[in-house]
C-alpha cells in the first residue's frame, strides 16, 4: 500500500554562505504526489531561490509517475536558472535516477553534509 507523500521546506545556509531551500520528502512518491512534489517546489520564490536541495532520506518508494514529477520539477528549475542537488536516495534509486538522465539536471549526493559541502 502506498503511503501519502509529505513535504516541507527548510531554509539553510551552505558552508560557502549561500542560501539553500531544502525540500524534504517523506512517504512514497507517485502520481498522487503532484502537490507535494511540484506544488511545494512551485511555491518557492524563483527570484530569490537559486539553490534547491531535495531530501529523499524518508522516501520509501518512487514509481515511474513519481520519477516523471521529479523530472518535471528539475526541468522547471533549470529553466528558472536554479541549481538542484539531491541526497538520501537508496542505491537502487541512485542507479535509476542516473539511468533516466536526472544527473543532467541535478547532482546526486549520499547525504546532506556532502550535498551542502558542494554548494
């Protein structure tokens, strides 16, 4: 059974002093997750948010529809001139994200500290 997708936004500062918006997801990401994935991202002010970090540490499962939502978000971010990084993916989903070309739009990191260090 699919669990509901939850999301929240945290504002952090990278070690280099940059403002970073962190989208933290929880549950499963599927076609029913549009509001949690795209809606949360689209609520960020594009004029001021230039660095976006996606936290998948509490995501149990992502199906193909969920991956499509993530790709749509990454294309919007690219068009807005934002840089996106992601962390917390299982080895399986790191491989899937790499295979479908998500790494062209987002850097993938094993954990939050590694991602923050790259910003």
